[in-house]
C-alpha cells in the first residue's frame, strides 16, 4: 500500500480526502492543529504530526518526511480569501510560497516520491472568456489569485529546473462536508433550513462547482495516473457552470423552505468573474475516462447531510 502524506490534513479538503482515501493508502497527516475527534470514525489508526510551518524549524519537518518516506504528498496549506486588500498580499506570499519551498527542500531527495500535488486556483485565470484552459494566459485580478499564480509558476519551475515530480491542480468551486459555514452553499442551505431571510447579489454570476466526494475521486484518479501529470497544470472540476440564483432556487424548492430571498441586496465584488468555467478535457485525457458529475444531485446529497438524514 502506497504512503500518502497530507499536509494540512485537518482542514476542509484534507478531512474529505482522508475519509475517501484512507482504505486505499497508508495516510500520514501533518498539520498545525490536531483534531483528535476526527480519528474516532476510522477502523485503522491514522498517523499524524503536529507542526507549524511558520514558527518551527525546517529541521523538524525534514526529519518527519525522511522518516515517513511518502510516495505521494498533497499540500493543502494555503490562505483562501475573497478580500481585495493588498495589505494581505505579503502574508499570502509568506504562507503559500514559503510552505511550498519548505516542503520541496525536505522532499526533493526522496527516491520513493511519485507525485507532489500542489493546489493553484481557477481564479488565476481572471475575467477571460470561458471555459478556462490550462494553456490560457492568466489574468489574476485579486491578491489571492496573484499569490496563487506565483506559487503555480514556482511549482513548474521546480519541475523544469530540478526534475521535481510536481503537479498543480486548479480546482473549481468546492463544497461539501466540513466546509466553513459562511461559504456560499453551506450558508445558503443553512438559512433555507431555518426559513431565514437570505441577502444575495442578483445571482447571475456562474460558478463551476464540485462536491468534495467527486473532488476526492478526481485526486485518486490523478494519483493513479501520476506519470501523465508530472510537471503539468490541470483543472479539476465538473466542467459545467451554473448560476448562483439557480443554486438558491433549486435548494429552496428541494427543502420546501419559506425563506425570503433578496436578490440584489448585495453588490457584486469589484472585478468579479462572471462565468467561472473550467475546461477539464486535459484531466479526462490523463485519467482516460469522462468525469461525469450531476451537481444538482450532489446539492441534494449535501442538503440531506446537513439535515442529518
């Protein structure tokens, strides 16, 4: 059984990946904070290390990685924000880029390493014509997107100059278990379940959503076909965009909620991407299969999960 090191494994995406992959991989987690309650559900023991990438010495991290000698590394440590404030840009660089370089320096000599998975963002594309392809020139329009592009470019440089087996995955708009309650889909569903008022934009902007279960399946397929993706940037999502208004109205009808929806109560963000749609043909070619997803069915499943059904 291959060993998978998940850095930031106790976050939103990390927990979903652990749940999906733990029976197929020998999983080791590194994170700043440890969620011991999360371990109770697993039949076999999960190994974890507590480590702070900002305050602790690289020597400690190097010893951990050298000891575990993983076949795959997934780096999930990142600052994710919709803020347009340039004051946070320096902190984003400090976290996103420095963590990547620290992990690179600690794993570059591993003979066992098949693939290092780094996460970029679809927001790197900016407001260009959809669908967004990996060959498109990026046009980041926020500090977050710019920081992500810098990390993406650094990742590709590490492959080209040092033959480091890395891939950059640009995800769509994720939703699912363990997500922060203030994010669009969990917030909307929570308000609808409580029959409470919802203030929203006109909801015309479209997003390419992907459920965490499907995303985890995509990461598994990517690792199984790792040779194709080394040194590449690849989009991973549903490959379909849907308006926020459609999501809200569909969820309201499914829940049979009495919530009042105030479309237009909130203004759009400056330079907001109007139609976020990822071209996933490169991913499908690499995994040798179509990646079919029924987003509305996944919305139903997520609603049922939040209801406790």
